[in-house]
C-alpha cells in the first residue's frame, strides 16, 4: 500500500490567531450582560432575544477558540490525526445551538405577538446602538479569518447575525419610540429567528457531512474512476473512499488492480501521476492506493467495509 499527500499551507492553522476571537468573547460578554439588564427593565422581548443570541455566541466563540487551539496540536501515537477535526466539531455544535435558540425565539415571538406589551423604547435604542458598535467591531476583527475554515466561519456567522439582529432591534426601538408600534418587537424577534434557522441549518448540514465522512459535494467519484481506469497498465480502480478530514484535507483511498505484475518503481510513477491529477482536477491532496494483481476481491467501485 502506498500513499502520499500534498497540503496547501498558505492558509494553515498556524497562521490563525485566537487573539481577535478572545477579544470578541469578552466584548460579547459585556454586551450580553447589558442587554439582559436592559431587556428586563424595558420589557423588550427583542432585546432579550438579542441578549440570548449574544449569550449563545459567547458560548460558541469559546468553543471556537478552544477548538482553534486544539487544532494546532501535533499528532501523536494515540491521536494520529491530532485534533484536526476539533474545528469541524465546534462548527457543528455552534450551528446546532443557533438553530435550537432560534426555534425557541419563534415560539416566544408568537406568544408575545398575541399579547403585545408596552416597552421602554429609550433603553432599547441605547443598548441596540451599544450592541451594534460592539458586534460591528467583532465582525471586522473576524472577517479575514472567516475565509479560512468552517470553525472561524461559524464564529463569524454568529457575530454577523448578532450585528443584523441589533440593527433590527434599533429600528424596532425607533418605531416604538416615535410611533408606539409595540407589536414590531415581536415581528422583529420572529424575523431574526427565521434568519438564524436558515443560516444555522446550512452550516449544520455542511459540518454534519464532513463528520459523517460524506463524499465532498463537488467530487465526482465515477469521473475519477473513469479517468484512472484509462491509464496504461491499470485494469480497474475499486473499493473507493473519498472524504474530508477537515476543510483543508480531502482524502482518497482505493484498491488499484493492474493488468500485469508491475515493478514497485512502475507503480510509484503511476501513483505520482494519479496524485497530480487528483490534486489539480479534484483538490484531493491525500491519496492512499493499495496495488493489486490477480487478487480475487470485490471489484465494485463502492464496497461496504
């Protein structure tokens, strides 16, 4: 069995910094405390829902922070992959909490909509402005890292939805302050919650697929098999597995059956050609092939282990 791998280190975990993430955590703790107090005093459900959302973000940012630190740890005898999946786990947990909290907010908004309450709009306006400034700063700090991996993107999404929610709460506060439209508080809460469900579900689905070792979406297994089967001396490639370890590493392992009993050096040349093709056309950067000749095994492309 032979394997090789080529990694693109231009966006490696080592270049990620947890400093901005840590700053965002403390900033969001302050915002959450202020919004909880303000929501209770003013009676605003949208302010309390925004506080709850911020609190969930504090938890998710903490998870993301420690996952980012774990992902940098080296592999060992007991952990041959290290903690490379820690950030995918964090993204999955963050997305799940986002969806659960949003569903709770939907029910709360519907209940409040049936029984609108007078709200102290001045407190809502003041605290929503504070939240906008705080969340806006956090979004700017996390924007660059959000393009690097799913964990950082999950943290960034939490922050940007916070920012949008705070803007919505500010608009609602202004409408309540000047037009006495108190039912807008429930409508805004419902709108924010629905948006959170949509965003959270998408991230939940993507992280779930990686954790369950699904074939990456753009990868066409049959196309890969067809190309490799056309190579000289190759009889068939079968027993194929393609999965993502994380967002940076896509693995392929398979059995490759040859027409003749070729030399190891010949196999090495064919392996190198396959590696280059898979990296260039399918972004698969870790290839493990088991060479075979005359072996009586299942030759199907997909075989249940």
